[in-house]
């Protein structure tokens, strides 16, 4: 069984890999309503600047 690190979702230091994380988010975003998606996106907009 592969781990998230083996699959490239987290780095060797344990940080999430933004490119891979975004792929998963896009897949999940297709499954949720637009209201929920907009709430998540607005709540996390400031995090990308950190």
C-alpha cells in the first residue's frame, strides 16, 4: 500500500504539495454544491499568500 508521500501528496518534510493537493480539491469541488465550494475558496484565499 502506498502512502501519501509515495503518491506525491506530501513532501519529505511532511508539507502538502500544493499542485497535487489542488488536483484532489478540483476533483472534490465537482462533487459539492457551488455555495459550499465558494465558502471554502473564500475562507482559504489568504492562506496562499503565506
